[in-house]
């Protein structure tokens, strides 16, 4: 059976490969001081059914600090647009095999949201997973 932690590990590796040099965290990121907020990625899994074909959702959230050229909390629209295009291409649809289990994921929703606690906006890539919890012969 493929677990939620297995999916987080897989998404961690994928995000690290798609955005080299950008730190990736599972579930949450560390706290940051204002004006010292880096770009970063947080992956999490919202839950999975426990059936032969498990289904569930996961998020890949790519955070971008506020636009430094503006005197108020504004999105860095150019960077968010660039990241969204990269993420959409990389996560649009995927097939994977993990310890003998096969599955697929597709983008369920793509959005941009604000995280005022960390002076950032983020691209939320919500993925729908379907995993075979049995071994193919």
C-alpha cells in the first residue's frame, strides 16, 4: 500500500527536480523574518482513501515573496506567472511507479493565493492522485 508519506516523498523529489535550488518542505515551512523571506515550496497530502484504487489530493505550494519594488503588499506577478507556467507543465499529468505500486496524478486546480503571515503569494498546484494499492503481475 502506498502511504501519504510515500506521496509526499515523491512530490518532494519531483519539486526539487523541477525547481532546483529552491528549498522544499513537507507539510509546513519554517518561520521567516520580514524582508528576509525566500522563495520556497511546501508539499502536503490532504488524505487518501484506503481502497484497492486509492484516491486523494495533494498540494504543491510554491511561495514567492511580495514584490520588492512596490511599497505595499503586492504580488510579484511576473515571477508568479513564470512559476505557474513551469508548474503547470511539470505537474499537468504524471504516471509513476513506487515500490511496485502504479498510479497517476493530474492537476485538479491551479490558483494563486496570498499568505500575509509570510509576506508572500503562492501558486497552489492541487493534484488529484489515483494509486493502485495492489501489485501488477
